[in-house]
């Protein structure tokens, strides 16, 4: 390689690296169609025990997220997740919370807010509550 080719290659590499670093942050993870076990692993939830799924969920299981026992639930598509959210909002009271990500959610058995907030941060997502 001659000097001009080397400089051009170095400039192109530096420009590509600068563009990659200045690009907008990646969108939140999408968990549609994934198993609850794989989501639990990704959010660092340990001692996972699967509980199957069905109905308005795809897969579900229980694990420990920073020492909090939580359920991880996944969905096959957005419609299925919206159905679960609608049922949960109607069925549970205002003191029941869950962390709602794209295609997955984290909820404690008793619906406590700290577990929901932790789940929402890890997925990432938002904290939802019953009505």
C-alpha cells in the first residue's frame, strides 16, 4: 500500500468509528417470541424455574432478580401483551405493579412496586399498575 491509500483507509476507519459512537442509542430490546428463560438470563435473573405458558402468554417462569422473587412472562406478539395488560389492569387493584417491556414483563407474586421498578429498569420498560 502506498501512503495515500493508507491515509485514506485510516480516515475512513476513523470516520466510521466516529459515526458509530455518535449514532442514536439502540432501541430497547424486543422480547416477542423469546422464552422466559432467555429473557431472565439477559436481565440477570437467577435460579430460573419455568412454568410453561399458554392462553395470553407465550412462556413464563420464576427467578430471583437482585434477591427479589419475580415472575418473568413473555409474549408472542403485541396483541397478546396488550390483552395481558388489559386483564391485569382490570383484575388487580391499584397496589399491584409490574415492569412492562417490549414483549416481556416482570411481576412479583404480590405485585410490589420495587420489584416492578427493577424489572422495568432491566428490560427496559415502564412500570404499570392495576386500576
